[in-house]
C-alpha cells in the first residue's frame, strides 16, 4: 500500500510543497521529499532557506506563511504551515545529498543590537542552523580558514540513516568492569609518528584499535565530537605567532551532528559519509570489546555572550534556549564561556533527551559524560534544583536505560556536587576528591591515610549514604583538564604562556611535584623517580574500587611541557607522540600489566562497598587495613604509608573466588619494612608489582608472578608501591 | 554517469564511468541489479569512476546483498585510491572482494 499523502498541495516558485508534520523536529526524509520542522515559541515569521550544497546564495527561500499556488490548478492560495509553535512543511523532489538548509525568523521588536542585552534576538537577515541538524557543513575540513563574509557558516545537511550495523549493539559492560581511556580524536593520531593514513580522523582511530586492545582498556571516552567550530575565538599568539584555536571543542554548534572535520570523508561534503565513518568506528570498537562514551557539552553553546555570533538558538528563540537575567536579558554565565543553556526549560530538556536518544539509538553510543553537569541541575534563573527534571528524565529514560551517565559534578558558577549530584540510582561522577587525595598522597603529603582509605574503597564517604556503590566514582588522577601524568611529576607549577594569557589561565591547585627539577631533566635520578611516581600512580588507580579512567598518552609519558590547560593548541603540544612508546617502553609495559591485573581480578571490581567484615567465613574481612606493622594501619597526621588486603573469597560480594591481594604504599622518602599478614590454606605471597624494582621486574604478567622468598616481611622502597598476590 | 556492460569469459563485466551519486544511483541500480542472477559472476570495473557519494555506496551494498542472496559472485576492480579510501572509512570496503584489474578479477572468479 502506498501512502495517500505523498503528493504536493502547494507550489512556491516551482517547488512542490505540502503542510509538514511537526514531529519529529529537524529534517526528515519522507517518501518523495523532505519534511522540515522547527520550533519557535516567539517567532512571528519563519522562512525555509534551501541551498545547493556549498553554494554561497540560496536556491530558494520558502515562507511558512504567505501566498502560494495550488499544486493542481496553479491558482493563488493563502497558506500557513504551522501547528502550535512548530513550523513544518514537506518539500518534494529535493536531492537529499545535494542540499543544505536553514531558516530565517523574525519576532517581537525592538531589535536587540549586537553587544546589547535583550530577551529576544530575532534577526531576519541571519540564516539559522537547525538545532536538530544531523550533519553540518562549513567546517568539514579541519583548520581550513572559513570565508568570514559567508552568509551561512554552519550549514545543516541531511543524513541517510540506514547504516548496516551487522548485528552490533551497545556492549553493556558492567560499570564496575570498565577501564576508561579518555582521548581526543584528533590528538590521538595527528602526530606524524602515528603512522596512519588519514591522521586526526575517525578512520585513523579505527586503525589504532589494535593498540587499544594491546593496552587492555575496554572503553574510550571521546572529548567532544559534536560539531564545533575550531575557529571560535581563534587568534594569533602575539609572541609565538601560533594560531590558537578552539582545539578541544568544548563549545557545541550542533548537538546532533558529528564533527565533520574529524572525518576523513568530511571533505566530500557528504553528511551521510561522515555519519557512516563514525558508525564504522563504533562498530569496530564494539567488535573488539571496547565501549564508547561521548563527552557532551550541554551547559552552553558556541553562540557566546551578547557579542557572540548568531548561529542558531539565539535567533530561533533566545529566551527559551538560554538562561537570561530578568528584565534586561544578559546571558547568565555559569559555564564561564559566555552563555548558559536553559536546560531545565521543558523545550530544551526535550532537545537534550532527543539528542541523547538519537546518539544511543542511531550511533550505538554506550554512555555519556556531561561537561559541567552541575549546570544541568539549575533552574532557568540559575538556582540549583533539589530534584532537577532533566537529570531525572535522563536517569529514567527507556532508550538510555543501559547507557552510562557520568557527571562532571561541578560548574564554573561555584556549584560543586561531588558526592551529592542527584543520581537517581544511575549517575556516576568524576571524582575530583579522588584525584586530589591521590595526588597529595603520591607526592608525599602527610596525613592522607584516612582519605586514601576512602578513595581506595570507592569513596564510601561520598557515595555510601545514597546507596550509590563504588561505581558512582569515576577514579582518575589525570584528565584532559590539568597536567598529564608526566607533567604531574615533572612540574610544580603550570606553564601556560603558550596560551597567550600570561599564565593566568588554568588551575593552580595541581598538587603536583617535580621530583627535584622543574621540567625536562637530564638527571638520571630525577628521571628514575618520575618514572617510579608514574608507576605508583597507575598502580594506585587500578587497585582502587570504582571505575578507573586513564588519560590518553599517560601510558607512554606524554608531556604538554607543563601546560595544564592546552585547550587551544593544534600542535605537537597536544598531539600524542607515538615515538614515546619506544622511549618509555617500560612504562607502557607497566600500564599494560596493571590493566591486565585489574581485568584478571574481580576482587578489585566490586559492585558494592566493602562491609569491613568477614561474611563468607574465610577468616578475613573483605578488606583489612595495615601499615608497616600488619593489622595496624597508621592513621596519624604524620603518616605517609598505607597497606591493605583484599580477601579473594569476598570477590563480587562473595559470589566469586579470587586471589587475595595485598597492596603496600610507601610514599615516604625512606625505604621501610612492611610486615606481611599471614595467609591460610597453604597460600603464599607472590609479587605482582614492585615499583622500586627496575624493569622488567617492576611488574609481571598476571598469572606469572614469582613467589616471594620472605613470606613475613617486605622491604618497600622509598616512594614505592608493592602489590602482592596470595595464591 | 555511463554504464557499459559486456561479457568476457562468461563473466559479466560492468564498466562504470563518471560519478555515482543520488542523481545517478537509482538508474545505475536499475540497470545493474538485473544482471545479478543466481550463480552469476560479475566484475564491476570502477577504474573510470571519478566519485562515489553515500548513495553510490548504498547502491554497491545492495548489489552485494543481491549477489550473496543469489549465491553469485561480485568482484570490484580498478578502485582509485580516493574511492578505496572512502569505501574503507565508511565501512563498505570490507563487504567486497577487491582486485586491481579486470584481468585479476576474471582470474578471481575462475
């Protein structure tokens, strides 16, 4: 049966039309044509603007209200294609591959001038990108200087969404078994040493899947890949002459479109190819057992403040999409970037939901990490909500029902919710407290034993009260914000001069220690200590309950020369230098062994917090705390050591039998003897890690750990971690 | 685009010239799909193909599916680096048997 509504009712300048369907929003391929649908509560007038792909001037502008011709008789007829606050029309016989589209809108006056505050910012001279655009042109070749005088910069395109997934679906790896690798798509392969064919692209990342498999991670978290403008606020550094860009992309142009400049196929100006390329990457990652989490930025958009460009939202319905001061209409700036998306407005909330559902269903995305997520819990005036509708909606959404939801539980407006983010049994958090406590303990600060015990247990002090479990805690020591792991042990202070802000940008609370020399060193003792400290850090991370996250490059000692805010550098400062893989082969080997160790031992991956008791009759509590004296941890303010034992018979709540694991951490500058707790049932201690031992005896492949000669005592080197396996 | 069909050594050789995009793909598909009969042997000579859009990629996949369903054999030959890269990046390349030349394609179908 063919539908009986596949025929035009109206004509406009030769284009065949009929009233459209208001839902779904955006441009949808329908039999015979394309259905366009766009919301605006306050626009009084709307025009569909169609371009031939890449052309400077439109091929036609079709109003949603006005005089048309009847399709059958050519007689003049008045028409209005709007239902409620939604303008929608179907245009027939369009070549979906070869068009770009936008809208013009007009609304209540007086007109708000650039730079002035105002509730409405309608400007019919601007062509507006569809907020639901599935593909966006205009920046499809990374770094290609745009035509600044162009009429329409970010150009909505259509996508044919019939990708052959060959049975793929999201992996649904249990949260407690995840090991996240945080990475930037372009940085990962842009360096000439990456050895890939199309550096800096999704396709290139796919070439590197064997590397990710070798490392052993089972999840990649991509820094923003929604369409953004690398030229946003771009400028030349006055001293270095470097073009500083919006390199990281934490500033969204379109929430439904992948960054075309990250696609090797972007240059084809074919939105469907870009989508296919990303889907192919995801399918291949899944085929290799690797999940994919997107870092999503819903707290603000690329439209900036009163002086920012009109791209889409502000010209469509400024008061709906943005948080504005009452009366005057200044942009609230809780994001620190000029504007704040009004995400608890019901319209915006629906858009965020539509967006995430689209990525989960259409791209098989396994989870989302929400940038400055505390903003998502603010009401339209900016006040924190006790029960934020958006966060609740996402937590209970059926399509997102198995997606990982991870919050960066703070914002630039001072709302800090680590441990208190509204979770609804779903949300995990980037645990900033974990990062800070581990960094301080690592560099030898005193009195951290109590804090470290919490961090190693999955931060029950933060999460147990809400019955959230260790998986609420994303444990990380480094992430894209701040120092790389190498820089954490090579710099006391940030060195951000290259950012062009006189070293005033970037955080100052780095809790870093340079091991005796600021920056690169030729002193073997300094370099040996740095390497050991990096090994100590990853060793602590992989034995912590919760979800470990590793920053891409840390496994090979990547440096940013002390820059702790490298958001603007499309240079070797940011690009992963693969030659380090050879130069720091022992560090890479250590990372691999540590990751394999975590994967091999369920006792490290508990879904629930420890009970501090023996509930399986093994003779040992699930976790016990120790120090240089077994069974006697030193919780004093002057202490720099900690040891703990995980009883293998309590693995996964006593449902799985694992080895017993003993971890000693001596962050004192002196070597200290640690008594070892005795094992039962003829089990003996074997050495998995000893960071003070030279490579390759610093770590062993899980299962090949050598027997420890002295089963009662271990001399733990200065600033060293030892991990023993009882079996 | 132009399509030229000939038979060499009991193999149907289809030469494609020009661009395959959303404008030309439906016609091309209408001409080529009927050739993919049960137990057929088809070589698709793409050496004169200049551009393939996502619609072209989809046409290729439809042909592959028809060939598989009909227990036929389909070999692509003469892919330019550009088209090969596009097919690889978008995940379409892996579905196909690829050879450098028509002659190599004929050998592969023996």
